[in-house]
C-alpha cells in the first residue's frame, strides 16, 4: 500500500473495552508494554472514568491497530503516554496525525500536557518538539513501584 492509500485507509477512534487484548499486543510490539508499569484493563477503565482518553489509529480495511495515544487526566494536567506507531507503519508521518488529534483533546480540556520520553528516543523527541513540547529543565523522574513496604 503506498503512503496515500495508507493514510486514506486509517481512522482514529476511541478505545473500547474489547480492544484490550489487541492493545496489549500492540504495546508489546512497540516496546511500551513493560509489565512493571502495572497497566491493565482496569487501569485504562479508571483513567477514562477520570476524564482521560485513549485513542487508536486503526486500518479500516484490516482493522489492525497502527497507533495508540493514551492521555490520562488527574484534574490538573493531562499526561500523554503509550504514544506509538506500529513498527511496520513507522516513518510515514502517521505519528503526526495521531499527535495532532491528541492535542485537539488537550485543547478542548483547557489544561497543560506533560510527557516523559527517554533521552535516547530521538525520533519521539523530534516529534514532540515539532508539536511545541518544551524540555522542562534538568528534572529527574522518580517512582515507587512496590508499595508493599510503605
Ligand atoms: C516515536 C514514534 C511515535 C514516531 O513515529 P514515526 O512513524 O516513526 O514517525 P513519523 O514518520 O510520523 O515522523 C514524525 C516525526 O518524527 C521525527 N522522526 C521520525 N523519524 C525520525 C528519525 N529517523 N530521526 C529523527 N527524527 C525522526 C521527525 O520529527 C518526524 O517529522 P518530519 O518527518 O516532519 O521530520 C515511533 O517511532 C514509535 O512508535 N516509536 C516506538 C514507541 C515510542 O518510542 N513512543 C514514544 C514514547 S515517549
């Protein structure tokens, strides 16, 4: 499929519960499915109830998921995560379509948006900067994954 046909074949829609199994496969293929993160069907459901959004880019003809963008909202800011394009569809400009749609949601919510990206992920950094994200100083990121000892 050439680039124009590919773009015409794609649609962006909201996640539905029965997409979950495909999403998990997609996140594995795009290296975004680290089990340590503790994300599951319930986490997604909760974030949507709290006003977040998970959008999928999908092929109209094959129904294959080609991209995901998960925006969680804590009442203060939106955090963009799990933003990715299927490896075989990368390099064709699809991330720009998905990010534009994601930022439309941000705009409608009238909040700031934040994300974390690995310092070596040049493609993603270039993309985010192109869309106006600015590097937030020299902050380090900390997390407690295991709360059993708290
Ligand atoms: C990051 C990612 C979403 C970019 O999608 P993509 O399909 O590869 O990129 P696109 O073809 O849509 O290009 C979008 C922009 O990304 C940047 N980019 C893409 N390929 C690049 C490369 N090889 N080198 C540097 N920048 C690149 C450019 O800014 C490009 O815009 P331009 O073509 O106008 O210059 C994709 O590589 C991906 O899913 N990676 C795995 C998951 C991931 O790391 N997600 C980010 C988590 S924070």
